[in-house]
């Protein structure tokens, strides 16, 4: 029996990236279940607002032999619905992407694409979040090939393993290689505060700054490498210091 792979994203079920991913995985012989938001849900993180006790509007269409299901909700909701059997048998693994634009640095916390992978891990599945370094990618087939190869590795790893992968938007023979990458630190975030013409606050993006550490996803991706970063979601810290402190003051 072939591995059942759920694919999802945060760009919407009609996005070119998820269609390229579905075609690549189906061509490799995987049983592909595609469930993703109806529309762009970039930056929603792991939100599942309004999940309980409401019906979820859906739509579907076929492309290249794969049926793509759109759900009125977030990537994390799409994963959850698939995991509870809303669209047939639950998946064995999850691949989220191919995201249009990179997901690098500590701010991946806010990525719907990455959060979908972490949601899968929280529900007992391993996952890949894969992104390409362009908002208007020309080489989605290359990212699809990388996803297929990465899935070959993930299938034999411990349950709950998650990697986030970034692929330069280049032909396969122009990639510099593959590197394990650290997440660029929060200090590298391009997010700055601004003021709209109405006088209300707004967030803008500054130009990328020079000087990224050479072993970070930011620097390695810019140099033409496929970056791979193992990540984990929420987990406890083995410390009783806070509980001890509070216990003493509530005695």
C-alpha cells in the first residue's frame, strides 16, 4: 500500500505551488490527499478559530489527476479535518507547501505553511514544510523534486519529526547543494513599525540587511543552497523553578 500523503499550504488550494507539489508526489507513486484553505491564509500561524461546532464550507477541483479540496479556514484547520477523517482515511505524513516565498528565521512562528506541519506533528504525524524563494516562482518543479526526495527520508524517521525546507528558485543543476541551517535570529527580522496616511499604526518591511551569519537559513538560501532545518513545536521545559516560586508565595 502506498504512503498516504496530505498536502496543504497557506496560499490557497488553487495556488501553483500546491498544484506542483501534488503532481510531483503523485508521479512518485504516493497516494495524495490535498486539503488547503479556500483562499490565501498567509501569516495565520496555527490558528484554528471557529473550529468547533460549525460546518466548514468546501470546494474542490481536479488538476493533473489529483483532487484539491478547499476549506473555509486555516491551514491548521485543514490538517485537523484531514486527520479526523473528514476526507477519507487519515494521512500517514503531511507535506505543507510549496509556499510562494521563503520561510526563514525565527518568524516562521507566524507562517501558516510551517504551522500546518507542526499541527500535524502535534497530532501524531511527521511533516515537511517546503517553500521556494520567490513570490512568483519559475522553478516549482525543482521544489517538487526536493519535496519528493525529502519525503523519502522522512518516512523512516520517528513519528512527529518536522523539517522546514527552503529551495532557491533556480534550475536543479544550478543549486549549490543542501545544507542544514540554523534559523536566522529574531534580530534579523525585517518587520518595522510604521504609520499609515490615516495616522493609524501599520507594519512595513525593511530592506534585507547585510551580515547574516553564514550558517543561517537566510545566508545559505541567498547563496543558492537548499536549506533544511529540523524544528519542534510547543514542548515543556524540565524546570520546577516557576512552580516552586509561586508555591512559596501562595502558601
